[in-house]
C-alpha cells in the first residue's frame, strides 16, 4: 500500500507545471509576428492593406450592424490594444489595377473560426461589405512555414 502511494507521488512530481502566463505571452507574440508576415505577403501581391477597426455587433433586438471595435485595456500591463476589429485587415487594389474588389482577411494560425466569427463573416458577405473574406493560416512544408489563404465561402458555406 505504501509503495503504491510513493509511486503515485513520484508520477505527480515528474509532471512539469504549465506556466499559462508565459504560454499566453508566447502565443500572443507568435500571433502578432504571423499577422505581420501576412500583411507583408499581401503587400507583395500588390494589395493595399489597412487594419480594419470595425466589427459586427449582434444585439438581442438587432440582426447585426457594423460598429467601431472597442478598445481593449489590460490594467495589469497598462496597455491599450487598438486594432481589435474583425476581420483583421481590409485589402483593395490601386485605382490603376483592373481588379476592383475589396476583401477582408482574418489571420488565424490554425485556420479555424469559432461560431461567432463564422456568423460575422456571413453577415459581412450577405450585406456586401466585402466581396470575399480570406482566412490566412500557417501551413508547414517541410520545416518552412508557408502562408495559405482559404476563401471563407468555399470552406464554410459551399461545402461539397
């Protein structure tokens, strides 16, 4: 009996405790770096990229409306996050370019949207705010990370 208890105690001691604070900090940094890479990639493809500062608000009595995104304040870091709109970027071409579409780009490392984000994307497309919405995600090719763009409509709406 005592031997079993000692074995259980050893197993508990062997597991390292996860430092969620450090993990969250690393994830935010990696997300910001990936967002910068996506922006640079879109600019190389001759898109004019602007941070989107609006979001869709689904109030109880409303079917949704476009509102300015709220600023997020972290009282512990005394930091104010300004760019909290959905999607992350709005992209368009210059007037000289033949392609005159306006697209939204949401940057996600894993490429998946939650239910609220899917609803926002549908609303933005149904109300003709954007002609299409792209989801930028990481894709590994060997050891190299490549940016892969998926169209929201083909991934979630037109599932075949």
